[in-house]
């Protein structure tokens, strides 16, 4: 018993050390934002010697040249719309592949696996050319629509549904529910872990996609 407690304490200490190593850059960035310009350049300590809000005041003061709130709003629109679209399309596609008699199902599944091996950067030029042809540049659509289909999300939900008991769905059909009612009231609550995981992953992903946003913007 004593050996188990010692092992647990040791594991907790190791976990805390690893967490501190990974969180240190983030903590340094946050605390640096409360330092003055001179101190942020010369200081080597984590905590600021003199706490100041001048960086944030300067950030939100020059809204004419740096419309921060508009940028944050654009990010929120693109992120939320893309996440909702991805989850909806992924759940529908995965359920169709797992339960419905879809023609060419095996070919589609193989294509999904192969699609996960294609680097995203390869699709940038075709997407740019396509949205340019339909006049979609300088809009949110080049950022929202491509993120509305997630191959990995479809495949994970599909694998989850393979182990999901069909008897629960059949019970819903016996009670008079249609396919969409069974999907919404029975299947979706059961696949919440996968949906939440993919939603969180995708919520943070568009923030880092400057390489996608720049080609989708055309200077006038």
C-alpha cells in the first residue's frame, strides 16, 4: 500500500513538471503582455517588476489602423460556422456509411483513408482557383466551406457507430421515429465524446490557418 502511494506521488510530481514545461511559454507570453516595452525587451524574469496595461490600451486604442474587434469577430464567425458545418456533415456522412445501404460504400471508405494521407497544402491552389472562378474571394466562404468536411471526423464517428448497438435504433423505429429523429435523439447523444473532441480540435484550428486565409484574400 505504501509503495502504491509513493508511486502515485512520484507520477503526480512528474506530471506537474511536464505540465510546467509545456505551460511555461504560454505563461511567459501572458505575463510579458503586462510589462512595459523596455522591460519586456530586457527582462529575464517571468513576473513583471512593474505591472502595466499600456499594451492592451494601445492595442484597442488604434482601431482605425488595427481593428482588433473586427478581426476577433471574423475569427469567431469563421470558427463557429466551420465547426458546426463540419460536425453536421460528418455525423450525417458517418451514419449513412455505417447504417444505410450506400452504393460503393467500400470504395468510399478506402477513399476516406487515402484522403487522410493528402497534405492540406496541396489543396490550396485548387481551392483558390475554384473560389476565384465563382467570385468567392474576399469573403468568409473560402475559409468556412473547405473546413465543413472533415475526413478524420467522419472516420472516427463511423468507427464509433460500428460498435454502437443497432437494437437501440430499432427500438426508436418501432416507436414510430424516423431516421432523423433516431439520429438526433439516440445516435448523436451516444457519440458526444467524438463530437466534442473534434469540435474542440477544430475550434482552435482556424486560428492558426493564416496560410489558408492569405490565399483566400485578394487585394483590390
